[in-house]
C-alpha cells in the first residue's frame, strides 16, 4: 500500500495469462475469483488462449465470453474448425474462428480498451517475439492463437505471425512493461510427466463428462437418454460377466487406454516445448506469484470439459487470494 495525496492505494496488478488451448479456460475462473474478491486488474498480457481471455477482460466482455465458452462442446468446436477449402499454410485459415471471436468480444483498437493490454505472437520468419500493443484487437488474437499446422499464419506489418507460445508462453515481462507493479502469472501448460502418465490417457469422453458435470453433447432428446440408459445397463452387465470370466478380467486389466487424437498429439508436443520455455523465462523475469491450476489431465482440445477447467482456475485463485492481497497491499 502506498499513499497518494493522503489516500492509500494498492499496487498495480498485472496478469500474465499463458497459452494452453482448452486449458486456458481456467483463466476465466481466475478472473471470476479476482472479481469476487474485489481485486482490481490494471494491465493484462496474454499468449494464445491467454490473449483471448485477456482481451475479454480488457474490453469488459468477460461475462459474454464465459457464457459462450462454458457451453462449448466438441461438435461446436469442430464446426468452427471445418472450412470448405484448405489453404496451403495450415489446415484452416481461421475465418470461422475469427468471426466467432468477433461476435463475442467485438473488434476494437487495442489503444481504446479499458485497461492496458498486449498479445504475444511469434514471427515465423525471424523466430522473434512480437508484442502487439496497438491496432485491431481481433487481428492480434488471430495471430497469437495461430498454432502452426492448424491455422494459417497472419501477415502483419511485413511479418508472418504464429502462436506466441513458441517464444513467450506466459508473458510476465510484457505485463510489467504495461505498468504492472505486481505480476500474477497463470500457467496452464506446466508439464508434469507423471501427471500426464496417470491422468491424460484416462480422460476418455465418459470420464471427462463425469469430471465436468455436463455432457459433452449438450442437450439430448428423451429417446437418446433412454438409449443411453439401456447401453449403460448393458455395459454394467458385461462388466459383471467379465469379473466372473478369468480371461476377460485379465484382458481388461492389461488393456491400454485409447491414444489421443491428432489435435491432442499436436497440443501435447506444443505443451512440452512451451513448458520448458516458460521455466527458462521465469528465471529471467520471475513473476511475483505463479498460479498453476490443476488442469494437466486435460487435452489441448478438451473444450467439452470447460466447466471443470474454469472451476479449477477459480479454486486455484481463491486458494492464493490472501497471498495476492498481501502483495498488492490490500487489507
């Protein structure tokens, strides 16, 4: 706490929101916890999914983004990624995704946002970091989320821009550059090999639905629910039979879980690289506080688990709120 004109004000809080695909929905939970605790945010810098959530905060559209993000399922995401033509530089050119983001957040110039904001991208030609602090906010997001191979790169000011996670996954230094006195880093891509071995491959659709509390397929008809009930009962009977049949029981014990799909393989590889880069950058520019919500068991494209991921971010932030308030000088 410092005195200004006889009044006490808290130190300026800056957020560094990291990349991570669907795991980045945890950032929405962190923002919810900060809002409930009455902790003001003075600046926000983000990379990839963190850039998108950070923009929603800077533009005063967090509630709108959260309402949509928490209802996403794999069908909706698939429609956003399916485009009738395949460009040369990636599987999709991102027109549908860009239009979707524009509907939720609306396009404004970064200079006109309510709080200072920056998005991080990577220059594919030079390999350098590009911090976007001006111009179209939607264009900045499109560049920051451009995962190579999935989205086409974005041409901007003579550069060819892709996902910022390759150079600065959790942009602590960028948040400080926006005037933050205390930086809270939210790292949703921290790589823990043991955690992945025990959790990630076990996250088939059924277990994801149980953890999230909501079905991945959204609303279902009564006929579908009845069919699911019949199939569930049949599955229980088969499991009881397997327990009484030695060779089936042995087969089930030795069966390996299904491997991840193409997008999740890409996401896992990206996560390993980003985690290593983030650790090196923390040594150069340490944040004042790091949050690592327990979302390591979720894949890059697990948008159907949005509610559980958001709640994990919320609970992680609440658990460190006293520590954060002390850093900021709040009573």
